[in-house]
């Protein structure tokens, strides 16, 4: 069973990782925590009470809570409704849905907020961090100025007070920074020490904390320090500016991270805004504007020009040109007729039509897209394990390096040894802070998932992104995957050149438009493209399993299979029959048109290969991939399609189990297999494959069984998805380089390796700046993915 619970108290990826580890300590539970949604998705063997997870969070330390938000000691006042205001969930769990009164979001549990103007106001975590950053800067800047003026000859500040007094001023100004704006960093550092899960806050807490405590003792108990710790002013050196600047810079990194999350989710947020709040419901022919949540299956909805379509359904009356670019990425509106499917979030053109609902709420394609993207945002790629492993070893190594730096300077420095030892040891701790390491993977994954969604490629989990780059074989289904998945008229075979095809098409159109059979509909579609007009039909009759018959202008005609003609003793001309046999050998379906005596033409009907399939196969093979088709169709049809597409191999008459067994065989040979399909019969194979790729035009079962969904059902998007996968993995590796490169180069410099040669030391403040720059580099590099083409 799987449950989703809201989590409070998280502000960054470090928090998310800590909460996830704590929840996973519960026996029988597997948790994935999302910072963006502020929730945990937990799979459990049996139901586990919420209190057990709450206890696990408390044991791990920190002010984190699962489930409902904890009530403060003073009871919360019930929020008052603002007259005329609309309220929405700041996480946009239900798209643009609004409420007329305040309360809690029914999806994520967050407080609903009144509509406001800016996107920043929607993110309470970002707002809190930004406010704390403003506080930190306000108090850190004066401390920094006081410290820097000491470098000016004849320090002007000494005209107002002594150095000792200014040290006290620095202490007072540092208190709001340490104990309010950045206190959370020390809490996280303490938690990491208790749980032995070392992270970037371990180094921040030790480094900045040591600098601040040293300075406090220097003011309160100066007599305990040796003479080399004193400045020429007669006071002990203090490092309030180093501690506060370091903490403020780290806080700046946290704000940038929170801001970056908002930017990387921009594409997802646009998807969430596609569904309107209200719909025009038709009740006994009367229009009534109702909230979208009141719409049910089989309801009739009037969609007016320019309206967003609120649910998935089919056109019952009328026609329209629908802009589906927000879902499929195609900019050209799609013409829709009566019976055609339309999807929630797409936009109606200049006509009005009546829609009958098929799917509402979470069942709509748009809701499935949102759910898939959210799952991907909270998942972790296997490469993230590398970053986690590096962090677990890196932090203790840095602490040891800091200790060795202190010892080396204390022993080898000619003068002021302890001061040099202390300052350089602190610099090592600060510059080695691996905060960027925690951003390296999730930032790339989030941007990659968002870019995929914009291009109609829905990625269910981050692991799929990594595995797709390693695929050797792509298995494809035939019907609905490489073909249109519906019958279409390929051409007309004539018995004699004297036959006027346009007149024949007029009669075929007149008869078949009265039939519901898919083959009849295929000929109707073809006839409409020719622009023929229907004639009156009398005595129409549908002949089950054979075809149709009817009278036009007083003469009887039939359309159907060979069995129908044999029963009615209708002759098939030899030349026509010869052509038919040739087409049937290629797996084509034949439908005859005849009068009461003789067949006049034969329609060749097939499941047409998509125009995009040829290019898609070539693109995949050009990348060194083996492309194999597994189909349940007959061997003749499979041979024709396989040869036309130039596939590496193909197999026909494959049952669902047969497809699954073939994938198992390929995997036993050490090959990584991707499977693309669209039907219920493909679901087992999609689940067995290393990567399951579903056509968005296919069944819900196939989509649920796959890890990647191609919204447009275009095989060319497999190559795009693979390119996206390679781009994301490369971007992650670049991020890891940025995250570790500064540290590897910076630690020796911070330790003072350049001092014997150039007399250069790296101050703790500059170390903090370099550390923050590594985080900025990771964020900037991840965001570069948004500008790359697929």
C-alpha cells in the first residue's frame, strides 16, 4: 500500500535528505520525500500508524513533522474570509482551482491563501528564507564595515569608541544573525553529529560556530589567551565578521536554491494552470455555470469560443479547431468533429460545441501528466547514490584535514602560530562545504523533467532518465506504435478503366456513412477528403460480419467482404481478383463495392504506418541501437512493415507473454531493453523492460505500466527522450565536477600551502564566497538545460 503525507519544517535539499533517511528507518516502509510538494510518499507492507513516522522524525532530530501541521502553543485563530476574495493552494495541487473561503488544501494540507500578484508570494518557504536573508544582511553589513575599517590608517571609528567597544558592538549585532536568521544551520549541524549523517551543515556549524564562540570568549575572557592572539590595539582578534559573513553567504545559497526550484518547476506550474475553475453545464438544454469539481462522467458541457476545455471527453454536437500545443507541443490547431476526443487543458477555437465527459478529475490526461511529473520530481536517480556516498566520506575527511591544518600551523608557524592555525583550520572547513554536492543531481533531474514535459515527454521517475541513456535495444509494438492504430483506405483497385472513380466514391460514401463499422468509417474519412457529396439511400441494411447494402437511385449496391459477394452470387472480375490477391499477400484488408451482378472496385484498407515512424527508426539506429518489432499481427503483415521500416528484426503473432519472454531473453544476454507500446497487451512487457515507454495515445494501463510516456505517440520522441537522458546525465557529472572541483583546489589553498611561496592566505570570508560560488555554478549549469534543443 502507498500513502502520501504532508511534511512541514523542510527548507532545502539537506532537510529533504534528512527527513527521507529518518522515515526509511521505520521497518517495512520505503519513503520518497519531495521538497517541492512538501510531502512524503511512503510504501509499506502493512499499515503503519502515523505516530511511528513522527517518532522516527523526532529521533532523527529537527523540527520536522509528518501529517497535519502541528498546532502552536497558542491556539490558531480561525482565518477570516476576505470579502470577495478567492483562495488557492500555494502548491497548485489542483491547478487553477480556487475556493471562496480560507481553509486547508484537500490534497497537500497547506493553508489556502488569498490570490496575490507575484509568484514569489506563493512559496512560503522562499519568503521565510528571503526575510531571514534580509535580517542577516542588515546586521552582517555593519559588522563587516567595522571589521574592514581597521585596515584604514587612523581608523575613523576610533574617534567615537575604542576597539574593545567596537568588538562588543560586533557581538551584539551578530546575535540576530546567529540565533535567528541562520540558527537552523546549527540545528542541522547538531542533528548530523547526533545521527552521524555528516553533510554540508556539519562543516558550516563547526566552522562558523567555532569562529563565533572563539570571538565571544576573546571578549569575555581575554586573559586566557596567549600574547600572540592579541592585536596591536591590545585586544584579542575576533572573527564575528567571518562567522556572520559565512552564515549569510550560506543563507544566500539557500535562497538561491529555493528560487531555483521555483524556476525549474515553471513548465510544471504552467501545466497546473491549464484547467479552468468553472464549466458551463447543460441541464435539460439550459446552461448553468458550475465549479469544475461538480462535473461528473457523461455530463454535457457547452464549450464556447476561446474557452479552456475542463475535462476529457468527446464532441457530441458541433465541430472545433482545438489548440493542443500545451499538451502535445504541436502549434497547429487540430480539427475535431463529432465523436472526436478532446482533452482537458486544450483551448477551443472560434466555434461552440457540446462536449460529453468521459474522464473527470484525476482521470484526465492532464491530471495524469501532473501526477507523473510530480513523481519524477520527488524521485532519486541512481547516480545520486554516488553523490551521497561521496558526502559520507568527504565530510569526515575535511574535518580531519582541518585538524591537521591546525596542528601543522601550531607547530610550524614562526609567530602567532595559534592564530594562523585557527584561521586556516576554519577556512578549510568553510571552503570544503559540500552544499553544491547536494544540489548536483536533483537540480539537473528537475530541469530535465520539466524540459521533457514541455516537449511532450513525461518521465515518471528520475531513474528512468539515467537508464534510458544506457539502452542497447528498443522493442516496438506495431499497431498504434509504428502504425496509426486505426484502419485507413490506402487505395482503390478497379475492375476496368472505364469505371468513374468519383461516382463510385459518392455511392460508397452514401452507404458507409450510415454504418458504424471501423472499416466503413475509414472509407468515409477518405471520401470526405475527396470532397464528394452523399446521395439519398433507401432500404439500408447492415449485414453483421459481412458489410452493408442499400438502394441508390433505385439500384441496389453492396459493400463488404468476399463472403458477402459469394453469398449473393456476385461475380469478381479476374483482373480485379488478381490485384486483390497481390494486396492480401501483403496483409492488407479488402472491401468490395458491387452492384447486384459484379464487383466494380476493391478498397485496400490497412493500418497505415505513421509518417514519423521511418525517421524515428533511422534516428534510433543511427545512435547504434537495435530496433525490434514484436506484434500480435500475422506474419505477412509483420514482414511488410518490418521491411518497409528497415528494422533489425521482427516477430509476429506474439501474445503478451511471448513479448515478455522475448524481453527476458534479451536481458539474459546482458542487454538493456526499452519497450515502446500502447495497448493493454503491452503492459506486461512494458513493466519487464528496463525502460517502459508508453504512447500517450494508447491505453491507461500501458501508461501506468511505463516509466516514460510520449504524449504525441510519436516514435521520434524516443530519440528525443534518449538525448534528454544523455544531456541530464552529462549535466549531473558536470555539476559533480563543479561541486568537488572548488573543494579539491580550495582545501590546500585554505590550509595555507601557498603561504611559504607567496605569503598568501585564504581568509574564512573568501573561503565562504568560493563555497557559495560552487553552489551558484551548479544551479546555473543545471538551468542551462532549459535552453538546449532536443
